[in-house]
C-alpha cells in the first residue's frame, strides 16, 4: 500500500516518538509492535540488524495489514541501494540510515517515500538537505548532545530533526532534547528494554510508551 510522503513526514513530527527495535524472534517482533500500537504509537522503525530482518519485517507488515492498517513501518540501518530497493519492495513506508547515502536517497526518491539519513556534522546535514532530505536523524545523540542541536538549529530552520542514541525515557532528558529544537526522538533499548523482552512483559512496554508520549505532549504544550 502506497503512503503519501507528506503524511509520513507529518506523522513523525506530530507523533514526536519513533520507537526502533530489532529481534531475531518473529513472535517477539509482533508482540513489541502490538504493545506499541496499544499505546497509540502509530509509527515505528524496524532496524535491519540481524539475519531474520527480512522474514520478521514481512511478518510485522502482515500483522499490520490485518489489524493495524494505520501503522507506519520504516526500516532502519539501510546502508546501500540494494537494501533500499529490497525493503521498498517488501513494503517499507520510509527508510532510515546511520549516515547519508546518495544511492539510498535515490531509491527512496524514485519510490516516493521518505528517507531519514543519519548526520552528525553541519556538512553532512548540508549535503543531505541539498539532496532533498527534509527530516534529518541526528546520530549518535549521546555524543552530540542537546547543545549541538541548539547550535545548528538556526542554520537549518526549514529542517526537522529527530535524535536517536542518548535519549532516555525520563522527563528531564526528553525535555532537554525538545527544548534544543528537535521535532521527535527515537527510542530503542531504553524503551524496549532487555528486561521487557526477557520477561515478555509487553504490558510494561505499553505503559512506558504511553508515559513517554504523555511527557512529549506536556513538553510541547510549554512551547519552547
């Protein structure tokens, strides 16, 4: 099913939270997806970081199509054109990379889907923006820090930033990122923790995701 590109970009920004995860077990992947959807999370990133990535993405998309049609599913850690074309063919709604890659961008443009490249310097951001990217992933956030976002924000007023790495689930940390000027935060293992996976405590994942979304909405009400 083809999604409108603007709708996807707007969803990322309006949601404010982009959960990202990978697991080798298909049932765990589906359980995580369902737990997040129960928290009214309407967009996720499934990362291409294991040998079962293709099989598990297909299972997640099948589950989405049958019971969560409004859920948007992106694929992360896409590093070359071959991977980009494969995941587009499998039904990815958007692509994410840890860096900017021209061939991935070209594949995304051809398919008319968003591409969120990872950048960590003003030059990398400039090159991605020049290639047509309008939402940039600042990565790794734990290295860059909110002060970096504050410093570059005036240089790229028309660009939306999402930060991943270094984002915690507590209010203080999330506030620091949104106050610095990001449009959304990406949360992986800090949200979908090892304890949740090991204990299959997916209700806890739902509760934490609801809490994070509530914090984000409260922060936005302050209007930094």
